[in-house]
C-alpha cells in the first residue's frame, strides 16, 4: 500500500488523481491533501478519502476547514512549510505536484530532496528552476514522471532505456502537439475584444481559469517547451510545436531513421495520471478506449506566431537560459491575473510579458533564492506594465 500526497487536490488534476486512486483501494492510500482556498471542496475530499493531514493557504482557511471536519482524525495545517512537510513526509511514497504556478515550486522541490516519486503536473517548478530541480532529483535519487498529457506521451514514445534524448537514442526531434485553444480560427484583429469567459472555454479540456487562459495564448505550450527541455535534455531547436485541434495524438517523437512514434488516447487526464502513478505497470484509469473508427480526421498545422506571440516569447526565454524562463513565468502569472480581473485586454498579456523581459536583466540561476529574487523583480515590472495599460483603458 503506497501513501500519496496530492498538492492541489481540488483542481482538475487533483480530482482526476483521486478518481484513479479510488479505483485501486488495495494499492494506494491518501496520506495528505492540499488546497489553497477551496475549503468546502477540500472538506468533502477529506470526508471521502480520510487523509491524515490536510493543508490550506491561510490561517483563516485552516480554521474554516477544521470546523468543517472536526469529527475526522485529519490534522489541519496551513502555509508553505506545511506543504513542504507533507511532500517530504516519511509516510508519503508518491507526490502529485499539481499546484498551479510558482507556489508549487517549494513543496515540489522538497519532495525531490526527500527522494520521492514525483508525478509532475506543475510545470512552473521546471520552468523557474530547471537545472536546480533536475540536480535535486538526481542527487537525492527521486523519481520524476511527467503528468502533462504531452510530456507523458513523449515519455511513453521514447526508447525504454532512455529518459532523455542523447545522440545515442536516435531521437531527431520532439513534437509537442497543441490544440490551438479556443481562438485557433478566430480573426486575429478581433482578439483585442476577447473576454475572460471566452478565453476559458477550451474546446477539448476542462481546466482551471489560469491554465485555460494560458492555453488560449499558447503560453501553456511555451512553458511545456521549456519543461520538455529539462525533462528530456532536448535543446530548443530539437523541440517543435504542432497544432493538432482534435487532441487525440498527445505528442510524438521523431527518430533519425524517419520513424515517428506517437501516443494516442481520448482527451482525459486520468490516462497520463494512471500511467505515471503505476509506472512501469499499467492500471485501469477509468478512461474509455479510443475508437479510431470514430475519428473523422486528424489535422496538423504549424503555429502562427502572430496569433500566438506568447509561444515565441517562451522559445526566446529558453534560448536565453539562466533566469529568463523564471522571468517569463512570473510576468505571465501577473498578466493573466490582470486579464481575468478585466484590468487589461487579452492582447495585452504578451505586451506585459515582453516589458518584463526587456526591463529585468536575466542571468545565471545559482540558487532558489536567486530565482525567487528574479521572480519578484519580474512581478514588479509586470505590475507596472499592467498599471500603465489599465490607466490607458480607463481614459
């Protein structure tokens, strides 16, 4: 029986993980669950799965949760240190890292330093601190398995003897597929008027609002490019993004002999979660088998960087290296939140990010402290850009 800690238990990835875990009660037990502020949902999960510990983001949320589950033996805690504690606990064998954004960095790194099996759904941990994070995984003999559907597909399509893509692997290129989001076919000149609700209506996936906006701008794919670089050791020029609106092929690996291996499946996150959870075995995920006879057609396009400037910015940040990806991620988080709050327009998101990358110098990332300091500078620069844009909108 393996103990699992789910960081971000009330999000879509957390809910899907709990669904898979519930299908195998003799194999997994829930040790700890966390949520930032969705207290009632976390309380319901605690009643169903009876974890030993539950962590929330604030003392107020902790008091509310404690009152809701006062009759349960679940201990209630709050704050970043508590997240790090449940991620590194001796009672935890597997950590699902599904906290969105930079907030997931510290507990995911704590899990790596504790040598845990990490199911990585928080791409920001690698985007912000790729070399530091991968060094911690190797030094402490942690196991790192990708849960993003694209990276999990690449993992499944690589030679079994390689987790990365050195020349000896025969890998020519990694092909990351992207749905193109809700605005793939919308006229570019109309994107200035996009509303938050429109941006959050993904055609294939049900996700949180922040990641849905990232999908609409294709920043999500840009972050995945950076994540793929660190996970698989591939340089920027060996990673290609391919628009595939049907989201049936989740990603591909192209080999030097002309072969292309792909992983296909219905668009349901329980498939990659089950693959990572039980690896190297395969277990029931609850996902229906893919019926190829029902596929009307599969389409593939090259991305349009005029339509998706955030994707170009991500490639630029990866090539720049050092703390540039951390600056990109921080500025994007500020810009997306401002858009969701209707303080800036949809096409202002890339303008805010570009401003932060232009005004904050990037350099080496020798420590987490250095990365977080650059993260703070980028957020301040992005906030200034948002204020300037917002005042222009109000005039």
